[in-house]
């Protein structure tokens, strides 16, 4: 009887020592996860842009590592009376509004998400000089809502 009891204990112990735990993971070119105890921020690069927004306990997430995916589109011509041209451009991009603006913020971001320029607009137009930046893709954001993709060529 003692032999069976000890054999059972050894088998149970060996079975638990090789247990596997699964957690959500993603393979991407870059990314990280940060937490301050109540809020967690996770980001990755190399994935299509997606969004998960939830007002219950302030949930905000991005990427395919989430269980709920909402695809966000990016427009690059005219949205809500806003024109961005020429696109693609060599050096200068014109931003025109359908009416005079008051305290409108226009931001230029690199494809990595780095803020390159920020302008306060109180008129109908803004001219952005991109000659200091290399050829590539950029994002123009107006009042933290409308996002436009810009292409700068040689």
C-alpha cells in the first residue's frame, strides 16, 4: 500500500512540474508593454493599424494581439472640408480648410509615430515645408481626429 501511495505522489509531482501555461503573445518587429499597477500600455510595430476602444475601466488597445479587432481606416484626400495637396509631394504640402479655423492643431508625424511638427492654425490654410525630411510616408493629424497619409518623393 505504501508503494502505491508513494508512486502516486511521484507521478502527480512529475505531471505538475511539466505543466504548460498559455498567454497571449505576438511576434512583431518591435514593441513593449508597460504598466503602472492600474493601467497597462502595450504596443507593437509591423502590424496593420487596428483599434480596440472601451469605456469600461478605460481600456484602449492596438494590434492583432487583442481578442477584439476594429479596423481603422486612414483617408488621404478630403475629410470634413479639409484638403491636403499635392499628395504625393516633393517638398511643400498645402492644408486647406473650407472655412476659417480657430485654435485648430495640425501635427506632422513620422511613420514611427514621432511628432515632427505642430502648428496652431487660425486661418483657412497652412503650408508645410517637408524639404528637411527624407522621402517616405508621413501622417498629418488635425485636432487629434482626422488623419491623412502623406507621401514625400525625391
